[in-house]
């Protein structure tokens, strides 16, 4: 959409696409400082910036999902690779970053999973399921 003022619906999130892979630079220079006092603003990799209503992020979504399912969030596991996963990784009882995540993401998780290219998410899920079977 070229003009967001033409939007006639309530939204919780919109995403801006940067085909030149420069969203990280634009995020720091423009979006974070201009909008973060009113919205949750995050960089979602090299091509995306997400802007959401306050309190809307993957961490709050995980908390709501756990509450709905009756699961203690301390028993949850989340995997991520970029900025928009930080709140989720920190909210989860067990946070994992995949090996192809940027180095700065390692500070937000307890575990390192294999790369997405090496089926890292499936490897973690299989490991959890095997541990459950053995218990």
C-alpha cells in the first residue's frame, strides 16, 4: 500500500519491506527514534521493519499461547534468529537461537541450535520429544 492514511481498518502490526536489504540502517536512523515511544518497533532481518501496537510482540504472543494452553511459560521453548524474536526468546523458559542467527542474538538465548539450513528447528523438537519419551 502506498499511503497508509488510506487504510480503513484497525491493525495490530504493519511491516515495511526494504528490497535493498538496508532495513537495519534505516531502523536505527529513522524508525526506532521516531516511533518507539508510541509503538513496538523492531527490525525483522535485513529486509523488514515491524511496527506494532504497544505490547504486541512475539514474547507477549508466547505468554498468551501458554496461558491459553495451560502451560507454564517456564516449560516453553522458542527458537529465533533475528531482532523481532528477542522478546520471545527472553520470555520462553528455554530460548534457542539457530546457528545462522547474527552473533548479537546469542545473548538472548540459552542454547544454540543447528542452522535453519540444517533443520535446526526440527532437531530441537526431535530432541525434546526424545527426552520426553525417555522420561
